[in-house]
C-alpha cells in the first residue's frame, strides 16, 4: 500500500500537470501545504476523483492507478534559486575589452 507521502506527491504531480509549468517556490510550497492538510480519507477521495476511479473503487484500484502517475523528477524546481538569470550578461573578462 502506498504511504501517505507517496500519495501526496502523486496528487501534487497530477495538479501541477493540470495547471501547467511556471510554479515558483511560493506557489509550490502553498500547493504542497494544501495537499498535506487533507485528511487521509480526503486525500484518497481526491486522488480517486483525479484518476477517474468510481467512488466504489477500493484501495487496490487506487494503488494500481497511482503506479501510472509520473512524479516530477526535480526538474526546474530543484534548479530554481530565485536569483535572476544573468547568463546573458558578459563575463568580467569580456567587459574589460
């Protein structure tokens, strides 16, 4: 049986996939906090609904469906530093010339 953290990550992945890219750290933290605030039954019900499972679907059906949800593998969020992108600026040696 998937643990709570796995279910939370899968739900966040589904939500981010629907909402599209462009989440900053604050938005992502807020989204994760909202998912963590769900009770266990709310988390399971929300996942079942997002995965188009019937209300009568059991834990095994939810488990099978969760196997097909791809989680983000870090990607932009892990590389995001909050610092401005300065890659277009000349390097110090290039500025001297």
